[in-house]
C-alpha cells in the first residue's frame, strides 16, 4: 500500500517513507502519523491519502520530539472533517427537512457546510430515496448523514481521488454480510454478546412549567423496540423512569430530547467484537454467534481501526458497544 501526501494546495508531493499511521474511522475519526524527524515533510494543512481508499486526512497539528528524533502529525480523517461541521436549520425554521435522491441531498449538505472545495458528490442518482427526513437540530454533518442514510438502508462511501485532488463521497446500499461473515467464539475470538431486557420502557418527560401546568409527555418502547406514545408493557413488566428537561422551549423539543434519552435507556441486544480485514465498510452488517447459549445476533460495523507501517496495513473492525 502506497501512502501519498500533498501540500496545502493539494498538489501531490510523492509518497511517505519510513512512517507509521494510526487511523480511527467511525469512532474518533482522527489519526496520528509519525516518522523520524529527518523525513519531516508536512505542515498543518497538508493531507495524506491512499488513492481510491478512505484512508487519509488533513494535518492539524505537528509535534517534534527532539529527544526521540520523531515528528508527529495528527488531525482529522475525511469523516472527521465532516464531524466538525454542523447541520443548521434555515433561519426561522425549527428543523432542516430533506427529500429526494440521497446523492442530491449529500451535495446540498456539502454545499451548506462549505466543503465543496474538498468533497465531491457524483453527478448521478444513487437510487436511494429519502422521504421527508428531519435532521435533529444542530447535529454534526457526519452523524446527521450517517443517521439519514441508515434510515434508508444506506451508508457513506468515501474515497480519495488523486487525479482530481478531491474526496469522493456518495450514498450506497448497506450490505448484509451476516451469513458470509460471522464472527464466533468457535474460532477463539474474544466476543461479548449481551441480551438486555431490563431497560426502561416508559419515560415520563417533564418539560417547562410549574406543578399542574408543567408539560408532561409519556414515551414508550413498543414490542419491536420502536419508540411510541402507546404503552406496550404493563404491571411488573413496565419499567418507568423520569426525564427532567425543564429548559425545553416547546413540547416538540421535549419529545425530541425524550426520544434521544429513551434510546439510551431502553433494552437492547449488543455485540462487541473485533476481527481482521474483510471486504466490508462501516455500516455493513455482520453476524455474531455463541454456541453455548445459542444466542445469535446481527450487528453493524461501527468502527474501523487502521494501522499502516511502511506500506503494510493491519485493519481491525469493531461492532456494537465497547
């Protein structure tokens, strides 16, 4: 694998030599690149990349350790650049709501966030339709686009184009590879599978106002895990909790924050595991199995940890919670 770098004008300068890179995608969305100070070649604003791969980013900080004769470059990955932009509602509007082809919406968001000089969306239909999707207020661009696409069964595809000196970003369908790629303790892998049924299923949201005039919204978890305003669990199976959000400006804001809180508190099945390089992307679905208990789950890949040393890559994928 050849790792290239470019100056602050994104003009290619050649390939890196005698280096090591730690890159995290889907988690911190950042990197650290180090090399001997004799090979120092970048400054803040420069970029590094692997052509036609997602691996790359922009240098924000440079640190020199003369005792170790090392120079350290750190900064944001391409996803990290998206993460540091914010989707804002239009002036006078409560929310930004979008509809249409996913690529057209991506192009709109890239333009709204002033990233058109670096990110390019293909001028073609993705075939993925978004219908009246409402972004949470002031959500970061990466989280907002990932959540929007996930609601339509899609994911982000990001690659660097050396010839055009730009980052290509588009929407493509999520792949369910749970049958093809199933990580299991049969192979000596360390995995944690947890099925939780004791989470909150009734959240009483308390908003603005005093005593009997206070705004109160009841939110419930349905039988299929969906969040609704209709109660599904009763008696000893109801698990209730109070959410105090007295600073809410409206009932719609109280409901939005309550939904976010209940998503954190409700029961969920989870898998945490790591495994080596496969032909998968962040957002794709793989499987987990424990023979002793018979528990079988499917989870999305949430992180990709990439280590590159002198052209040799080691990639670990993570799914579920830490």
